[in-house]
């Protein structure tokens, strides 16, 4: 190589000039000649020569060896020593300075050239090696995975930043230690297998091992879930140079898996409750038509009995039992979320006050005299859109549940509060962001085990422990159905031996409270209008016919939609008084349901009044019937008093102008 710039450091000017001439003759450039170690350090930094030729013995405070060490540290410029001294002490110091060559004076130009070229080549190779090492170390630092490498004696030679952070061992402390001192697994058998595997790798008998879901114990003792792999470091000739361990923190994956399992559990619970609700609703619907005559025939029979008849007491028993059956059916409908729930702005605090002063609550206190019940109500609680009756059931059923959980006494606290959620709250359910009025029930009862808490809202779920029942009947199932019907959420936490917390979140309403509807008195249930009763259940139809006729109405009957239309078509215009009201069942066995029937009737009389009857919720088709002009919706099973009230309300309304 020619043209390289070489700095001469020599305190004898004649020798320096002679070296300068030799270098120029060999094709090198000499940018400067200096005579002291201090000047050499300064000029090397300023001129950045390719090489420094430096005498060992120099004038000034530092000699050539010291100056060489400073130049190497600052500028990484290769130094070749020129000296007439060959004593062991000088050679030893020269080696420590990592000089690139050593020329004994006097020397020939051929020796000078050879030494310079070898030094320059060695410098280039060292620079490339240094750059390669820096690139390698930078790459390892940037890796998301932790990397630890050992030599053939299982001693750590390299550890990257990620591995330092995970293990808690800084590089300075880790280098030279045994791998198992740093890479320490929680499971002792696993650690022993790791040591055996490392031995086999170093003996050339194993290739690679992958470990999933291991636990790394960091230096401070805290556990970290990891995945890891171990492989041999193989040289160019196939010889084993050591071991490399690559591992990563999988805590986030474990959290994601836990979250997924939790979501699957919630989804399964939701689907189970939905299925149970559908089953309960189907049973309730089938019971509706059966219960109708049982509910109302006692009243019809008693109208024809003498006041002193002994049968009246028996009929009252039947009547009371049938009303209990109605309540059970209503609970089933609520559970199935297929009951009609008229919504209005409700003050939850008023509901709670009503429950706490009710006969049912006093009965609870009598049954459980050692339970202390208190309530604190937030004065700023917003109203919620809901059904007063159903919200009352929620509060009362949760009170009953809390009392039942404390058969030997305890403390129950019922509070209300406003809560604004700016992000989803994960608990028993995922509660969506929003503004809520919250009911909070806290008891000091026996608590609910983790294995049972996902089933407590299922109908008739019971867990007996020493005579105590965790949930029974339909109480909590009704709570679940009502809360879902009101677009609310439940959060339940419990610990066996400590007690339970039930939080109920209801979305708040900004709609002001309405004025209570005018109550129709039973005396006003009578009338003389003509009513067409359409129902495919014969017993329900006969009961309704008999009751309406007993109250003065003229009644026609049809067993299905097409028959009703034909009756309406035949009688319209032929009667002195037209059909004033159609009492129309929504679900019927033939091709026409209530909507089809009403549409065809409207084609004849666009202002025809109607009342829709059904055991199911207000579906899209029922909403369409109401939009077309039907004024009332009556849910089965209904009492004759409810029927009379709805019929009278619709008949007394002004005629439709559609």
C-alpha cells in the first residue's frame, strides 16, 4: 500500500530526517515530525494519520509507550515502536500498550516497509473485527429476546440487555458465572434436566431443546413465565464452542390467555342463561293458556253461588293458588326476557324505601332476627328507565338472598351511588362505559365458592352446605333477567367465610318522571259494545267470552286469523252495531298471525280498534301491529280484571283517524 500518512515521533532530529526520507522513498506521506510524547498525542488527534512510528524513549513527561496507550485509547491509530532497547521490562511494557510492531534500530528500508504494511493490515483487520463485534452487540441489544452465550466450560461470555433486564444480572456480574447461576428455573427437576442437557450439548450429543411455560427466577427472586430454547454454538469445523440460550418473557401471553379463558367463561355463562331463559319462556308461554281458565273461572262460578255457600272458601283457595302460579309464570317470563316491560323514569331510592318498609321485609327480619340491615341512599341518584314492579323484585330478591346467606346473623348494608365509567369495567361481567345508578348490597354471610359463583343466577340452582342454601328457586334468576331487560349489568364478588357484594348497574335516564296513569275502577269494566275475540286456544277463548258477556258486552269468537277475517268481513255492515273492538291473539297456529289478521281487517275498516294479546315480548311484528293502530298490549296470563281494564281503556279512546 502507498500513500498512507505516517506520523514520526523521534527526539533525535537526524534520525527523524533519515526515517522521513526512507518513508518518502517507499511511497508514504509524512504529515509531521514531533519529538515528545505529549506532542505525539496532540498531533495524532489533529492529523488522524494512518500509523504512528514512535521511539520508545522520548523527551518530556511521558515516554513512547505511555503516548501509544493514549493514542490507542483516543483515536485507535496503530503504533509501531522504534527502539534500540531490548530489555525484558521495555518489551513487557510495549506488549501491554498493544503496539502493532516493534523495530530495532538500526533497521533496513525493507524491514521498515514490512513492519508498516503488517501493522496497517493488522489495524484494518482489527477495525473490521471491532465493527463486526459492535454490529453484533448492537443487534443483540436490539433483540426483543434475551440471549446468553457460554464457552465450553458453561461459563457466560455474553449476555444482552434484554437478558440483563429479565434475569436482574448486569453484564459485569454475569460474565464468567455458570449459566445455571443466571438462568435459574423454578422447577428443580427442570433445572437438573437443563444441566444434563448442557453437558450433552458440550459433548456434541444433543442439538436443540425448546421449553414452553417455564418459570425463570430472577436475581431478586420474582418469577417470570418464559419460553426458551438452548442450542450449541458450532464452529466452522464443526467443533462445539459453547451454548446459546434464547428466552422471552411470555407474561403478556399468559395474561391474554387468562383473559380469553375469562371471556370464554363469561360467554358460556351468558349462553347458558340465554338457553335457560328461552326454555323458561317457552314453558311460561305454554302455561299461559292453561292458567287462564283456572284463574278466572272461580270468579265466574262465585257470581252464581249464594253468599253463604261453603264452596266459596274452596274457590278462594283455587283462586289464591292460581295467582301464585301467575307470579311464577311472570318470573319465568322475566327470566326469559320475553315479558312486556313498560318503561318509565323510576327513582331507585323510592323503590328501596318501599322494599324496606314492606310486609315482606318485616317478615324477613322476623325470620332472621340476628341480621342487622341498614341502608344509605345517595340524595343525587338519577332516575332510571324501568318497570317499577320489576325493579322492586330486583331489590327484594337481593335482600332475600342476603338474609338467606346469614342464617346465624350478620350485617347487611344497602347503598346507592352514582358512577361514571369512562372505560369498560371488568368484573363478573364487562360493564360498558357510561353513567350508572348503582345498587350495592354487602353482606357478611358465608360467601360463595369460586366453583359456584358462575351458576348462582341459574334457575333453581342450589348448593347446600350444613343446611344453608346458596340461591334457590327463581329469585336470583329473576334478578338477572330484569337487569338484562333494563340494559344493566351485574358485578358479584364473594369469598367463603367473609361475605358477598352484589352491585347492580342501571343506565341513568335524563327523562323526567311522568304522571301516574289514571286508574280505571272495576265498576267501569262493564259495557255494551261488540267485541270480536280471536284466540286459537279453546279454553282461553271460552273463558274470555263468558267473562265479557257477563259484563254486558256482545261477543263474537274466531279460532284463527282467517276465520276472524271472514267473520269480520261477513258481519261488517250487516249488524246494526259494527264490531267496536278486536281482541286479537298474536301467536296462532294457522298461516295468519295477529299482524296478518289485523292488516286484512284494516283493509275493510282502516280505523278499527284492537287489543293485542300474547305471552311473548313486544317483537318487531307486535310493534308493527301497534304502529298500524292497535292501542293496547295485554300479556298472558292475565286476570279478567286486567282484561276489563284494557278493553275499557281502548273502547273509551277517540276513534282512530288513520
